[in-house]
C-alpha cells in the first residue's frame, strides 16, 4: 500500500520536563564559530560575518540512538554544539532583541562526512552531501529558557569511548547566540521550529563503527549516541 504523505511524522525534539515535543522546521548551522576549531581546519578565525549551511529537519535523532555508519564515507567526524530553538518569528532582528526569540537550548552533534566536505571545498561546491545526510543531527532533550535561562558560558565537551576529544566553553563563541540569530534573520525569515547549531570547539575527529559518543554542555544536558 502506498505511503500517505500526509501521515508522515513531523520531526520533533523532546522537551525536558514536559510531555510535549518541539516540532522542527529548519536546521541552520554556523560554520567555524570557535577560533581554535577554525585554526585546526586551516582557516583564519578573524571575526568576519558568519557563514551558514543547513541540514534537513529529518536528520534529527534523539539521544540514546544507535546510528548507522553513513553511506559513501571513510571519514565520519563528530562536532559537539550548542543548539538553539526558535519559537518567535522575525526578520532583521536586533541583537538586543534576539534572545526574545529563543525557546530553549540543547546539546547537539553535527556529524560530518569530512572526506566529502574536503572534496566539496576543493571544487567550490556546496556541503550538502557532507553535512545533510541521514541521522546527521543528534540532539538532546530541549531545555526551556524558563528552566535554564540563557547560558553565556559553560563547558562544552565530547568523548569517544570515554576519551575526551573536544573541550571548550560557550564564552569562546566568536559570534554569540544573540549575534548569530540577528545575522541569520537578515538572510532568512526566522520561524517557530527553527534550530540553530552554533558551531563546535577544537578537537573534531573521526569515529568508526562500534564507537560510543557522549557529549554535553554544563548546565544544559548530555547527549549519547552509538555508531554501528
């Protein structure tokens, strides 16, 4: 029997301390938003306007998931990130008003097919195949602003098989959450359901089948996935 397209599930994230879920509309990602990570990728971390890429909403998977090693890559990398959930529409949002558009925060992992990204960069092509593949956006439970406020600092970290790979602090963001929201709103009309992955600290590296990845942001949440 053919699938009824109108019955396909809406991608959504668990909201902590609630039976409700946050429906996901779009996923925007900030590239190279920590200086140390920009340098490890061979770039100058001067404070230029942020650049953006995207993932499909159905790339979301919850913490605790067992994820297939993706197709067509031999170099899958982890990138732990602060994720911002938007619940108020806006365009050309002022930095001073930007945090009013935030519903809550989560810990996320931007999984990346690094070999495909390197190939795309060398040919000046988009990063879609490197960033937007199936199950490429694991996200923890979402914690509301009412519960945790707006974290401006806090340790962000990731381990693979209990070995710490990435460690930094949210206060090291080149573009703050408010600045990133304001800049993004000059390019797209923000809408409820949008997510923003805000960049990763240094220490990104490969994972293979069988690896257990645990990451977290102090004061927000942890996320755990296994690669099979």
